[in-house]
């Protein structure tokens, strides 16, 4: 196996700033062919419903299905999957679900109200979405953890119905995914995928009900479809490639850090894994550890391609410099493998999830720590947050005036409305002044 071509930089390098900016350039040119393909599929399903859904499912997933109802997985089938998987796998799913549930139960928003001095009632009424669609990848990828992370917060929020879609190419279904759906309380499961499944959830068909929000990961066709249907329904986010930054002071076992970087890189060739080291010799030790570990990894070719195309080992002059880089990156995952991680975390402004200390690898967050693993990518942690219960709840304002309150507020509203030239607004408020 040839030597790994992994970037090793120091912030003191003459070209570092330009090289670093290029590494973080996340702009992805839109593929017109993908966009057209997805738009055509979405519009076809919107117009023809089940007929189009079945046609695309037969063609893309190589399945012989005659009716859309054949694509629905019964609750009995989910229960069978739960009993059929190995006991160790069921225990792991149930333990992960319990931790995810315990964490997210603390996020639930509650309604509130108060009455001001004029007797006007003001408040906020919190209600759950009626129906949510959950997309789960199938085929090459199978992610039961994503079922738990998306469905459990929706259930805690009080969503009345959770509809899951998962492709089953060549009629192959992953039993762990079905078992996770049973544990998480998914109401209906359909074995359809791709852009056609997103369109079915967004517009509804004769068989698949229209939802209010679509969540869950997918490939470029799924992501493009989610972007196209946004506005008809809400979506969680347009997720980019997964990413991690590890900040280390040089006192952690370099093989631990090397494997943490490899773990992120094995997602796909576009994933990004970056080490920020306070010690140049330690960065070298990590590079050597990656070289030793790489041949033994099952997904070594993906890891290699990811590290060579988007990875980097960066040596900084001190903690202040490290934090400046971290906040510029705004990483999806940030490991603080340092002596006082909580103190350092308080200086991090932008990150999806922060893993504190030497004994908290990001992999624990992917599966069972408790917080959600659906996180902002591509620098969007600057303005967005992890998926949570609040993403499945709506807030409605409450306003109730007494006669006295209407008179006082009406004078203010009248002045402002006339200032904007909206005289009907002003007169509407003024009518209440006469009572």
C-alpha cells in the first residue's frame, strides 16, 4: 500500500491561510443533470401519485411491485424483526433508545401566558406537528441509529403520526432498521426511497399520506428533492458531508486520535477529518498511527480517499490560535482532547456537538450517548442547531385584550398604521377606541 498523502501544516507556514481557506471551501457546484432528474421525478409523483411512485421504484430499485399497498410494512412485520434480531443487537438498540429518550425529554417546550397591567393576555401556545416523514437510507447504507435519532424526538414532541420511508432495492430490507422503527414507535413504514419517496411524503399519494415535515439523511438525489419540496413541507436541513475536528494538547494516545479521525473519514470520500494539535511532534505521531492503522480498516480505501482529499493535521502556536480556527470551521463534531475540556468548550462559539475529554470519542454520540446525531454541517453550525424535540413543535402567539387594553393599544397601533399608509389597519384599531 502506498504512503498516505495527508496534509501536515503549521499556522506559521507562509501559505497556511490560503491553504486553509481552500480546505474549507465547501461550495459544491450544482449538477444540472441531477437537478433535472430529481425535478422531473418530483413533478411526476406530484401529478400521478402512486402510479409514478411505483414506476420509479420498479426502475430504480429493481422491484416488481404492482400496487403501492405492497410497499407498506405491517406493524406485525416490525415486531417480527424486533424478536428476530440477535439479543445483543436488541439490547443495544433499546439501551440507545432509552438514553436518547431521556436526553430529549428535557427539550420539550411548554405553553405559557401572562397578563399585563392593562389586563391584556399574552402568551405562546405550543403544539406538535400532525404528521412527520422520516427518510432512512437503504441499499448500501443502513442506519438504525438514524431511525432512533429522528423518530424518538418526534414522538416526545407529541407528533400524532410518524411515517417512515426506506428503500428496499432488490427487495432487501435491513432487520435492524425495522427493529429500530418498532422500538421508536414509528406508525407506518413504506419500502420506497429516493426522490420519489420524498415527493410522495411532500405531496401525498393515494397510499402514502402527505406530511408536514421531512427529516432524515439521504444521498444527493434525496437532498436535492428535499430542497425542491421545501415550502410545501418543512425539512430538517440540507446535510453536507460529515466532518470532525479534534483538538489535542499532545497528551492523548495518538492511536486513539488517529482512529477517531479514521472513524469520521470512513463515512464517505467527501467526509472531512482535521486534527488541530498544540504539539508538532504529536501531529507526527498521529500521522504515523494512521499509516499503521489504515491497512487493517475494512473501509480503508474510503478512509484514504477522504483523508487525502479533505483531511489535515494542523499544528498551532497555542490555544487561542486553535480556537480561532475551530470557530472558523464551525465543525459538525468537535472533540476537545485536552486537560480542561469544559473550560475550552466555553470559548467555542460554533460547533454542532462537543465531545469533552480524552474518553469521549465522537462515535459514542453517533449511537448511544443521548444527544442527537443529526447535526449542522458545512459550517452551518454558525447559525443552526442539532435536531431536537423543538423541531417537531410549533409555537402560536396568543393575544386577548380587554376593552381598556384595546383602547390603549389601539391608539399606538393607529399612529403606526397611518405612518405606514395602511388606513384600514388604523381604522380597525380605532373602532375599538369608541367602546
